[in-house]
């Protein structure tokens, strides 16, 4: 019988040898994840161990392999051969961030997902959408390891730059929508968050605003960069913003509403808001207007994203436009280059100010 030779480091799938129908249900349904759990390692580590990857130490490779053999498992090179055939599927991964619970229905997510799907369709590709817990982001690689996808796209780094680096190190074709980070091994496509934050704040300063609140969670890479731009614009004007004007809040309307209301309840005075997303900005406008304040006369508001709702909201929202249609095209091209074994550099796109009704010069 002919056999398929497998190179060390090739991703593999693992399947159980046939067992009698009378065998326990749990026995018949054992999967790679079960071997990983029994061996006390992650699923991706188990996959690498069974592929003889040098990224896994010898002791772990031996332990996982012996466990697989004891359970009558056989290494199956089908995952690799599936990718070598005409696989035209890309995995699109949206991390689930439990503390913020940012929904898939977030308008920016929907717009980005839609544009990525369009770009991949134009290139003859199909898309698998997967929601993965931030605590187990390494499992995103399973779409590739099992041969279901030629590579994966991830929307946002969240707090898991190191996990994404680990995926790239084991040669999972990977493109991330997000910020460019130090010591980054994976390809990112994203907007100029520092420049965008700087231009948004400069616009508010040019409107005569001097007490500008910043709303956003700076533990997240993109928001951190937008905050850096906010600080740079103040420094250029010789202004040091008060720390109490920075409010940590999530990309989620209900949470943002509570945080903004609490800021106002503390009596913090401000004449402008720079929000790290349009969802936060629109939420802020609602809170301000319910409190009897006028936008933009009393408080000017700038968002970030330029979602569709921004132009139709009342007042329409001044915001930083992210060119996500162009970004989606670049992400698709970059991933196909990486999947074909070629290098693909990260790409930074400009964020541009779109002026609408939510900002105006301060009238003395």
C-alpha cells in the first residue's frame, strides 16, 4: 500500500482508529482536543507535537505521541493534503472579549466583515466566520491545522499580541486587522491610530475646546495609539490634559453609557469628547443630550471609525474615517501571498477627519 511521506513540522489532524459500536460513546468521539487535555497541553501544542515540530520540546512530543498511540490514534496527513488540493476557504476569526462583550453586531465589525467577505469573494475564496474566546485565541489556528482553511484573518489584537506571534511562529498563514506592535511576527493591516487621534484632538482644539475628555480602554493596542495621538496634540498646543478627563470604557454602548454617566455624576467639567469609537461617541451624545447639554454648542464630540450610522445620527457625527474597503482588499491579498509561501509586509492606512454637525467652534 502506498504511503504519504510527511515532513516534520507539517500540521496534522488526528483521527481515531475504528472501534466497535459497543465501545463507550466518549471513546468513539475522542478528538485532538481530548488528547491535548489528557496530556495537559493546548490543542495547538498537541498538533505540533504529533507533527514532530521542533517548537515543542522532546519530553512533550514523546508524552503526546505515546498517549495518542495508547488510545489507538493514527496520525492523518489529510489536513495537509486537503490544503494542497484546491482549498479556497479562509477563516475569519472574531475574538470574544468577555469583559466588554463587544457584539458581532457592532456596526464597525459588520462593515469590516462585509468588506472582507466581498474582497475574498472577488478572489474566488469562501469564508468561515469563527468567534473565539480571548482566553483561547491559539485555537484560532485549528481552522488551518485541520485543513478547513488555507489561513486565517483575525479582527483585532485585543490583549493577545503574544498569542498571535505564536501562531505566526508556527507558520500559520495569518493577517490581523489591528495596530503595528513592537517585535511583531505577523502581518497587520490597520489605520494610523496615532495620526488619527492627533488629528481628531487638533480639530477640537482648533474649535477652541480646552477640556477634552478621552473615552476608551487604553489597555487595547489601537486605543492606546489613539490616546497617544490625543496627548501629542495637547503637547503641540502646550496643554497638559487632566488625568480625570480620561475615562476607561469598552466598545459597547451599555457599558459606555454607565461610564459616561458616572463621569458626569462626579462633576467633571469638559467642553469636548474624543471617543475611541463611533459607538462610544454616539452613546456619549445621547447621555449629554439627556442631561440637558447641547451638542456641539456645549460639548463637541468626535468619534473614530466613520460607521454608516455616523452620517445619519442627529447631530451627525464628526469622526475619523477608516478606509475599511481598501483595508479588506489589502488583507485578502496579503493572506493569499502568505498562504502561497511569500512574505507580506504590514500596511498602515491613513485615518482622515470627516467634519459633521457634532463639532463647531466654541462660542464665548
